[in-house]
């Protein structure tokens, strides 16, 4: 299925520039509370380069889950040593402890999407719904488009999102400025060239880009399902359909 990918690269860069990285071990037991000085210690050791949104306990004494933007890492009580780029696993239950927190962190409420700026396509009864942020020069997006075009009973909200290549912007503007934006965008996403103006009102396109930046959407295709779940990348179609169906059921 399409799943959110956890990329710690930006966090690693910030940490590596300001603090030494190591691994810490602790005995397995439930931590009762987060010491009040953990956040201050992390900020001190990283010279404030790692913004902290929240800190919570984990099943491991002395190890704390830290949320920074749309990333999660684990710190010891000194704020100096951290696990970055890995998942915390419950070996007995064979359960990923990090995944639910990361999924919740990356959820985007459906009603917050700039839906008025989307290119809307209704297939069949349109009962299921999904939004996709896509770049005209993204090869995976073009493959994904062919798959989406074949889906039944779904309303697709397509967001023009030219972010992966400098040449994407003029193509996106031509499609945006077309008198038939839907047709123009379908042509672009199927690899066809289009002619047209680029000097129309692109405030809606800017709104989409600002939304993406505010919600840490950095890769294409990025899909938001009706229940707010974020999916990044591409995987087997049958697994995506299962996610799409599950998102509709979870709302009921």
C-alpha cells in the first residue's frame, strides 16, 4: 500500500551540525512522566536547531518520544543522545510503537484541504474520496494517474503541485491558465505537451503550494484520503484500494 515514509534526513542534518549522535540503552519499564528539563536539554545540546513540538513517555524508562515538525525521534533524559531514523518496536507483540504516532502526526484533516482550488473528477457515484498532490514531471505521478483514472466510484481532487523540478512550474502555469483546466492537466499528466499562456491569476496555485509547505508535503504523489490519512509514493494497486475502502469505512 501507499504508506507515509519516515525520512529523518533533515533532522539528522540539523543534529549533526550541532551535537554528537550516539545510542543509549535503558531497562524496559514504563516511564511515569517526562522530566521538565528534557526539552531544555535537547534545545541546549542542539543550539535550538531542532524545534520541539511535544515530548511523551515510552515503555522504556528514561527514553522519551520527541515530535519535531512531521518527524519523530527518541531521546534520553539528558537530551544529548537520541535514536533518529528508526522505529520503536514491541518485540513480544511484534508491534511497531512508532507507526501509530507517526500516522497521527502526518494526518491532514480533509476539511482543511484547499478543495476550492482542486481539479475535481468524479468516477461513478463518487462515494469514496481522495486528494492527490502531483507534479507534472513526476514519473511516479504519471503512472499513478493511469491507475487513478481507472478507479470506480471515487471523487478525485487533484492538486497542481510543481515542486520536484524547476521546469515543472511553467508547465503547471500553462495548465492552470487553460480555459479547460481539467483537460489540460490530464494531458500534462499523461506526458503530452500543451501550449498556452502563463500570465493568468495563479493565486489559487500559490494557495496550494503554501498549504503544502505548511503541512510538510514535500514529495509527489502525496495522497490524502477521506479520513485524513496521508500516503506517500506508489505501491500495488490492490493495497491502495484497500486503504481507500478503509478510509471510507472509518468515517462511518
